[in-house]
C-alpha cells in the first residue's frame, strides 16, 4: 500500500469513526481499518451483526454512495438502532469497484453523531475512497515468468529447485525474482510472494 488510510483524512469527515475495507476479492480485504468506538466493535462482533448489517449488504451489492438512512434493505436485528445507541446516529456508505476486470471492491462506512452527511461530504468521501482504492491497485507489469517463480517461492521451493522445475538456469530465476521484488517493492522473495498473494496475482 503506497499511502496509509490515516493519510486520507477520513477521521475529520467521520468524527464518530469509520470502517474501511480495501481490495476485497473473493473473501478477505487486503487491508482494513476500524475506528468505530471500541464498545460498538465489541457489540457488533459478539452479536455477529455483519451478515445481517444492511450497510454491509449494501456495500457488497452496490457501487456508489448512500446515507444509512436511505438504505431500504431489511434490518431485522435493528443494527442501525443499536449503532445509534453508541453515538453512530448518522452514516454514509461508499463502495467502489474495479472496472478493469480485477473484480476487487473497496468500501467504507462512516459515522457522525450530530447530523446527516451533506452531499458535498459524501462526494468528498467517495473521491477519497476512489483515491485509496486506486493507490492500492495491484501491479500490472509482472510477467508470467516472474509470477511463476513467485508461485514456486510461495510453495517453499529453493532457488535450485525452482530452476529445475522451470527448466532454466539459477541465474534466470534470480533475475525473475529480482524483477518481481522491484515491481512489488519487496525486501526479499518471500515478501514478494506474500504481496503477490495478497493482490491475488498468484
């Protein structure tokens, strides 16, 4: 990730807290940040609210923005009412999606206690979410040969074993891994393989 979530100024726009998930693929986000009140996080987790949360259902099923009060999905567990009891009375949700075919989504849920978010604030949140989503886009320049070498590193093979497996010299493997490390800004081949996995490249 090139910039931290904290550097995008969400805490100023959402003084009661926010939850952001970045680059959600098939299951888990590449990174997430939760600044909601600790008591709410504990209640939310203990009650298993996530699967029934209308805000979460909205961000997974839509792209764009909405206020919590405008979400028309059922809330059978009264999650938004419980949130209000913790000071999260007004909220906005933002969901952005890769149109490039990578199939990854980033989203955020933002809260205030005092009033609804204005249209300008919601537009600002969307711009910041898009910038954050774009700044964490996976590198597109890795070659198939580099990815192949990283897959074998991930599987625990040593340099000589990778060379034998690929039918190339150890020098060729070193060069592929060197290139991959530079493109992924990794310190070593193991970290490069981990980063590639997080991006869903291998």
